C-alpha cells in the first residue's frame, strides 16, 4: 500500500477521516436535537394534527413547521 492517499500522507489522511467522523456525529446530534424541537412545537398526533385546517388563532401543523424552518434558515422537509 502506498504511503500517500491523494495529496496527503497516510497519517494525515487518517486524521482527516477521524475529524470527518467527528463532524458527522455532530451533524447527527444536531439533526436529532432539531427534530426534538420540532416535536415540541408540533407533537405527534393523529393524522392531520390537532388543527389540520387551522383557525384564526392557530396555525396548521405544516404552517407551524414551515415557520420554524424559515426562522432557523433551513428547508422544511417534504411530507
């Protein structure tokens, strides 16, 4: 086996892989934390949520989660 991977030494490559795995773990934790926050805003309920059609006082589930996504600067998931 070569002592280089691409432009890096094998040792540097292994450091990069270790750091990449750490970043992926952080992303995963962040995704779960964001999901927990979304569930606090709109807990799991029967199909359609508590107010599937909305009212003057309440947002629909989709509207609430879209507002949350917009306010934190991410794309709301489909479906």
